[in-house]
C-alpha cells in the first residue's frame, strides 16, 4: 500500500468516526445479540491473504459492514451479561486520541504525557476510593492479570519477610507459604495462584455464607509464618462483600498479606452510601480492579493497586543495558509487562469528566437499576436469589429446566442479554447492570422481555428439549372455564413478531419437574407437552389482578407439614397475594405489575418479604389487558 497523504488520513479517520457514530446511534434499535443474517455475513471475512495491497477505506468499510452487525451490543443500555461496562463516550474519544499517539508507556522517557497522567490518575484513584495515599497503581489487561501481579508481589514480600528471595532463588526449597481464599473466590484468582506457583489446590478454603461471603468465624486460627489471604469485594454472582474488618484484623495479627479481588466491587468505595459493605477494605495490602467494567472505559484495562510501591518493584524490576535510569514511575519495573499501551489515558478522561460525584452517581444509578430489575422480576414471580446490595441480580425460574429455557429465550428475544450461571449447584440467570448507558426505560423494557420470556421459555428449542428429555409433569388441577388472556405480554411500544405471539387462549402453564418418586404417587398430575390446559382467573379477584402481571397457579403439597403451610400462608398474607380455591386446585394472584408503581423493593423488607422458598408454584405470565 502506498503511503497515505495527510488529506487521505484525515478523510479515513473522519469516515471511521462517522461509522462509529452510526454504530453507537443504532444500538438501541438492534437486537443485543447479532441475528443469524449478521453471523452469516461474517463469511465476507473469509478471503485469501491478499497478494496485493488494497484500499484502506474499503478495508474499514468491510470491517464496519460485515463486522458491526456481528458484534454483541454490549456497550448499549440493555446488555447485562458477565460484568460488562459500556464505553463512556469520553473514554472512547480518549482511546482514539491515545491510539493516534501510540505511546509505549513502559518508561517515562517513552511518553512524558502518559507518565504524567499515570501520576495524576494514581492520586485520583486513591483519593476516590479512599485507599492509602502513596499506593502504587499499575495498569494491566484486566482484573485477572491485576490479581496475578498483586499475588506475585504478595508472595515475594511474604517470603522476603521470612528471608527468602523468590526472584533470585525461585520457589524450590522456599519456606511454606499459606494461602487462604474464600469458597467463592473468582476462577481467575485461583488461576493466578497457579500461575505464581502457589497452586490452585494447595489453598485453604474458608466456607462462605449464602451470599458467597467468607465466614469470618471460620478463618483458621492455626496459621503462622508467611501467609496471603485473598478476599473479595463483589462476588461475581451476588455482588456480596467479604467481612474486611475481620479479615484485616486476622491478617494483622499474623503479619499476613491481604489481597482484595475487587474487579467491579472496588468501585463501590466511591459511594459513601455503601460504606457498610466497603468498611475495612482500605486496610488491605493490594487491590485488583477493572476500569473496563464499572468505570466504563474500553477493554482492556485492569488496575492493580499496591500499598507499598516497593513491593511491586521487588517482583518486577527488569535490568537491561539499553534501559536508561529515569525519574518518575517506571511502569515496566512495576508490572510483568514491558511494552504497554497508555491505559491510564482513558481512566483519566472518565475520572476528569465525571468527577467524584459522577462516579458515585454511576455506582448508585446502576445499583438502583439492579434493585428495580429485581423488584420487577420478583413481583412477576421469578425467584431473586441474592440480596441485591450492588449491581448483580441472580434469578431463577420454577425449575432448573425452566431457568435454562428462560436464559435461552431471553437471549433469542434480543431485547436484552443476560447470561447463565451456577449458584449453589443449580442453574440461575445472572443480570449485571454495569453500563453508564442503562436507563430506567432499558430496565423496564428488559424486565418486560424477561417476564415474557419466562412465559414462553418452554416454547423455545431448549425449553422443548428440556421438556422432552426430562420426565416433566405438571399439576393439572382442573379449574374449568375459558381463559380470558393469552400468555405473552407485549413490550410497550414494540409489537412482537407474529411467530412470537402465542395463540390467544393457548396454554401458558409451565411444566414443572416433579421427582418421579413424588410425582407418580400424586393424584392430579399427568404429563404435558407445550399445550397444557388453560386455567381462567377466578371472577372474584381484584381488577388489577386482571390487568396483566403474573398469575401463579399453585399446588400446595398435600403432604406438607402444617408448620410449612402456616409459613407459606403468612408469607402470602404479608405479600398481598390472593388465593382462590377452585375445585382441587388453588389459584393465586400477586398484585398486578403496574410499572409506574414499581419501586425498588428491599429484600425481605416490611411488606415485601422474599419469596417463600418452598412454595410449590408454577408461573404463568398473563397478557396485559
Ligand atoms: C471478581 C472478579 N475477579 C476477576 C475477574 C476477571 O476480570 P477480567 O476478565 O477483567 O480479567 C472478574 C470478571 O468478571 C471478576 O468478576
């Protein structure tokens, strides 16, 4: 390819800016996951290696035309997968300019601007998060590598205290080093322990509670000598925080190193309203976090913060004749990387633009959205499994098969995207609200889509397969009469395509898997396919119950203990759930889903108790009137 003239470069970049702007502007209208046509379009990339150079504009046009539709719209407002922040526009702009600069930020002499921004960002981060002044910040590809870098420093510092130089002598013959992790430590932290030679399996695991928090009472009392304890700010499923004051006190008694994996949760330190979660976090020795998650800078940008910069230098200093001794923070001597891009530029741009209140607001707003989402789904009868203390919501349908079918149906629908997970050995759907672009409207639309998917999940391929594969039975207590509603709610302002609209009056009772040893003995069950019978709403229920929302057809286990039945009745009374006796079955109606009246609900708070765990339910979405 010939050298591009100045005007051509400008035209090329202007064209890219136009295309990128169009891409971002279109995010709201397109399905979150790419559709089959977009995926098929990727075949356009299957070209032989060009023997002759081509036109740069044509290359970028192909990238946009075939590539953009086949992206996952994770930077839009309705992507709730993994823990993924979108790119804030100022971070994107800073990223473009920094790419134009193409700075290697390994040493200050290679990029004075990157070095200065590194200093500024380090100071701002420690101030914003309330971490010890003077801590070092280093930028890596993500929290996985930030964990690895911090644990390397931890290992070397602890063994140095015991008189062993790991960098010089390796780990053979080194003193024993105890590593303690919580039962729910993130997989990348465990991998990091393997990478730094401490072993994935050699760790001592402390049991966790029902939210995934380390149980402080189980911290081992018998630890002496070099030790590293790994705690977590933001459990990847629940968003829960470990009890840091207890962990730090335990470590201080023993001279142990405390590392915190705060890939997303560390940003909660910017919200004074969450100090009950973050208290004691500043007492750690190192912290790993991601800016590409909650701070909404583009991938890849992880950050390791270490209380004493010399602990990083001990592990990562490199010596070579061509490396000039320099003033200022030398990134390559504080990270496992040598050459590195100037990730701090984007972090600086977001911090400068949002300021302290803006970052706090980002945390508060996304957490509020998570609570609102949980409230919608809980009201609709889905089980919210976690205390929604942060931006994570864990959801489950009535059975494991229905949960998997729900995830599948949500992803196919395309209104939003949520991923599957496993929580306490059973499938669940995970919703993570981490993007600056998510609005209240996005949450409402997405909740509607999820609720609708819960109604038709069993109709998807996965749902069908689950129904066919499993011995699925459903309570068919016959209630008689005509069904006044179809099963799928319309999204406001959005017509569902014909193939997604269930036929009016079609069955919407979801199959419930009954363990054979119970099911076969119970009267009133038979196997059903997709066309289960329809149960009408009883006439004597209040008007709002008729106007959409969720109808639960319930069957109380006749063999249930009286105490459990009393608990269930009390739960329903407090939740305002109404029952009607029809023949051998019951119908139960929760207050209708009136989206204007929905407010974030406290978990188990007054008037809003958590779902009674052993109520035997089937969920039925009801079309809005
Ligand atoms: C708690 C925790 N630690 C580490 C990671 C790994 O982060 P990354 O993929 O950015 O390296 C994640 C990712 O979700 C996480 O949630």
